[in-house]
């Protein structure tokens, strides 16, 4: 079989070592592009300023041997986040650093902001306007993130906050993938990632019963309802799911989301597990899993602390998205101290 050739952005032509991957979590086929073989193209030159001599490329050969990106030798991820998001990238880096292995230290995250000029999300009308701005800015942001030569993408946005049906949720994501070189790069989205997490952490749900979800969001009531609609989509998830309890913070803007304290989140998790009221301090959880939406809503510390207390998985969006991206690319290192999904699966 003849290996196809690829001309890289620097003009170097080398055999294209792109890999076709079947994601072990999603079962989807995608291509992880070759972003190494043609780099670096450099022409070293030595200057001796006192002797006023130079050593040109005729005596020091141009270096064109392949060498990976210094910060991303394992996997180079491009990530989209709203421009007001200050939590997600920091949280993902903190998870990777807790792993502290050569493999994980070689994962690079290259973030692009999707401009959202009006961050107000306190009403249904404001959420709709925010959603239009985010979706409208994706194409420009894709062009920007592709300049870093990523091998895989993460969509760092709770799309169910701004889109109320799966078809309309999938359409812009397919357009993003089609806009990548070859039109087939892999991408982790929240709906795919949480589906994979459910199937991995809770493969059978409750025997002969629905999977009971406690939903924690920063959204207003309208955003919360669209989130419930997504999670109860039996056709997509391939199982019966019932959102039995929700806890919403109704943040006025997307900036406010990052300012919600860990103690407030811990209280919300406890209420979702045991019900509202001071008397409900323990016992059996009334849900099978607690799920948190909203990428500017750092949740990993809370999940790690609260899972032993409530006795059910606490799946935060940022943690699950990173877990999904790594596992889809065959990076299976388990990490302690960053919630059960990374520790056990």
C-alpha cells in the first residue's frame, strides 16, 4: 500500500502519517491528522560577530527531521469556549497535571474564544440572543483554532442551554467537523461525551427501571427545560432516562457562572441526592447519577469531595469532556483525585 504524501504548511512534503481511529467510547470513525512529519523546517546559521564570519546552510545542514510539537507530543487538542469562559481550560489543565505522567504531560490544549458580546443569560430571550452569538461565531473560531494544527477538537459549551433539540444541536457540530482538513477530524461534544459516560459508568442503569438523573445547571428555567429534554431523549441515549430532580442557579450572565462558590455547589449536590430540607442529611440517594452542565462552572473539586458522601457518580461537564477526548484517542491513563470517572474508567 502506497502511503499518500502531504505538503505541510511550511512547504515540506512528507509521507502523510494520519491515523484513522474508531473511538472506543463512541464507536465513531474519525481521522487524527499528521501534524508532525513535516516539522520543523529550519535553516540554522551561526554568526561570530567578533570574527565577522558566518556559517551558512552549506556547512550546517537544514534540519527537517520530524519532531513533535514541544507542548503536545501525545495529542494536540483544539478547544472552543465562549469568550467569557475562565474556568474550563484551567480545570482541564489541573486534571492533566494531577496525572503527571509523560503521556498526560504531552497533551496540549489550544483554546479559541468564541466571541459572545452580550453575556446576559438570565431570561429566555437573553439565552436565545447568547446562543445566536455563539453559533454565529463558530466558523471564525474554527479558522483560528485550525492555525494551531490540532489533531482533535473539544466543544466546550453546553449546547443544550441554547438549542432545544438534538437535530439542531448536531447540525453546527457536523459543520465544524466538515470544516476541518479532510472534513473528518474527531470532536468531543457534551451530548456525545455524557452518553459515553453513562454507558461506561452506569452501563445497565437500574435493572428494569429508568436511569434517574439529578441535574445541576447554571441556567435559567428555559435553559434547564431544554437540558431536561436532551437527557430524556431515549432515541439518542438508547435507554430510558428520567430527570427526577434539578437544581438551577439562574446566573444572570455567563460571567456569573464562574463565581459560584464550591460550597454552594456542594449544597446543590447534597440536595439533588437527598432532597431539600435540613432533615435530609443522608441515607439513600434519590438519584442514580448527578450531572452538571455549564463549562464555566468548575466542578471537579466538588465531584471528588461529594461522590463518597452522596454515594452516586457526580459527572461534571468539563471532566467528562476531557475524559471522553482522551479515551477516544486511546489515552487510558487513570488519574486519582479528580473524581470517580477518571479514577476507575
